[in-house]
């Protein structure tokens, strides 16, 4: 998480010179502040917790308010306007159904929020999250108590809100200058006087963040309007109060890994007691086992337990997702080891090479290395990858996962201890080729596979029948 600049904007009101002179005195005291917080893709986690912008409130003046689109077309792939004030927030960086956003290839639009009555608005807080250009927020904010002569509660673009009863409150633009645009953003619009004003209506004119492609419309995750007179307890009850994220600091801060069991509170204790110590010990070990020139392993990793995910686990970049239903069944068995396997994928980082692919690494090599480290380095005592009578029929060098892991172990013992490191280093640069086997183990991978299988068959013969 990183602190970003604060921007200040003077409020503008009234039009006559005399009135302007009078308000200047007031303005010098009351300043509208736009506070921006940004967590980049490596650090953003469920809960929208920032140093300088409050986490979303569970209930606030926007919860029961009426939201309406005045201009623009909401994208039906999103969660609609409800996503902006339902007290629920996305758990991950790319969850369309938990966000509101306008259709692709359009330049945003206008939203009106009717709070139902005039209240003393203390803050307007807006939240967004996306890994790419749909992360940052660009909007103009107006407000009104609705009492002005000729007040137009739904001014379309082309109509100047200030000409129909609205007061300009803030210009928000959280786009970073140099850095990547992706990540989680929190914006707090507030006043140095403590109250922005007495308002019933808010108007947001939302712009896209870029027009290089069609996907520049921000994923807005929520809007909170804080009433100065609301009970502090209500405001302080954060929408994220049920967020369960354990942050692990490894090697004196060199690496950070979060364990997120927000969706699966029944796994929080297990993650803390059984998973955390292994993750802490083994991520640095894995990184050490897989060196290559000029390579720096990822330093920020998140492990998220997902209630609805099927299968076992998956890794994308530096995010590991774990299927809760499988883990619940395997807590005493293979659960921890499967996370070790995924941590190897994080350290492999073959994705970078894949993009500029000179050669792609076959899946069986990728999975074989991950399972080799898991079964032969992390938990050799479990013998989980042993070739026996039971699985000898499937013993092919390229059968992937634990079978390829057993093959790699055999090649390491017979020919070259560093074979998995060599394969990894090449794969990471997009330079994997079958030549490598010959270079380091003296034979083609097919020949090695034959030798290995013969030996395994002979061993299996000797096994006592049960
Ligand atoms: Zn895998």
C-alpha cells in the first residue's frame, strides 16, 4: 500500500462579484480536499484498507439512497447500480458482478444519488478495483440541496450543472503519472471545515480513464456518503469488519504473503496454525531452489480461499486461489503441500517469457517441477510421488505432476542434480527445449524416460504383493 498525494480544490460558488468577494473570506477557511489512496496490484487485498482513506462503511447515507443513471449506458456484465451501495465489495481484483461500470467504447456517464433528505454531508468516499486501466477514478462531483430556483435533478451532459442548481464540489483524477494504472483506489472528498455542505443530491460525471482501447471505464466498487450526524459506531462498522486477512512478513520484510480466508472463516485457524509456518519457511526456500540470472522473485503474494471455486488451486501471477471445498476435505492430508506446489508456480514466473514467447514450456515440465519441489524437497517423507505397482502403468516421463516429479528425481539422482534448476532457468526465459536434457543428462528425454521406466518396472516387480 502506498500513500499518494493529496489534492486541494477550492470550492466555487455564486456568480456576482460582490458575493464572490464575500465568499473568498469563507473559502480561505473551508477547503475541499480530495484524498487519494492507491494499493497497486501486488498489495491490493480484500477490504479496501488504506492509510489515509477510510475503509468502506457497512451502512451510510448512500445505503438507502436512490441511485440513477442520467447519462450513459451501464455495462450489463457488471452488478448494476446496486453494486455501488449494497455494502458488499469485491474480494478480488477483477470481479465484474461486484462493480458498476459503463459499457465498453463509451466515455462514462452521469449518476445522480438522491439521499432522500437534506443531510450534513461529511465525506463522499468512492472505491474502485481493477488490475488494469479500469482501476483509477476520474469524475467530477456536484452537490445540491434541491432548493435552488430551476433545479434540475437530472442534468444530462451538455447541461452545466452549475446553471441548474448544483454546486461544484470536486474534480477527482486518481490516474498515476508514471506507474501502472491497475490496483485498488480509495478517494475521500471532505472539507477542512468538517462538513462538505448540506445536500440531498449528488451528481457524478464519470469519465473513462483512457481511450486506447474500449475498456477504459472504471470498475466502481462502492460509494459511501457519510452523514455528520450519523452515529459514529454505525460509520465505523466497516464493510470490511469481517475481512480475515493474515499478513505474513518473511525474511525481515523481504517478502509479504497474505492469507485471505474472508470467504471461508472456518479455515482461518487452520491457515494460521498449519499453513502460515510452512509458507513462511518454504517460499524463500523455493526461490533459492529456482535461481536464474538477473531474476528477482515476486515479493508480494496473496493466497485467497474461495468459497465457490472448483478443483484444487490455481495461480495467476502472484495470486494463488484455493478451492475451499477441496481444502476442507484435505486439511490433514494434502492441503498444505498443494499450496507449496502453487508457491512454486509463483516463483517460476514463466508467464513473463510466455508473452514474448520464443518457446513455450510444455505443461508437464511446468507441473513436474512444481511437484518435484513439493514431493521431493518439501515432503519427501510422505512418499507421495513414489512409482509403485499401482501406478507403474502410467509411468511416462511426460505424464505430468507427481509422475514427472518422480522422473525428475530419478534424473537428478542418476545424472545431474541440477536438472530441475536448469530446466526452470531456461523456461523462465522462454528458452526451454528438449536439447537441455541431452546437454545436462547426456541422453534425450525419451531415452531417459525409457531407462527410468525399466528401472521402475523392475522395482515394482520386487514389491511384495499385499
Ligand atoms: Zn500446478
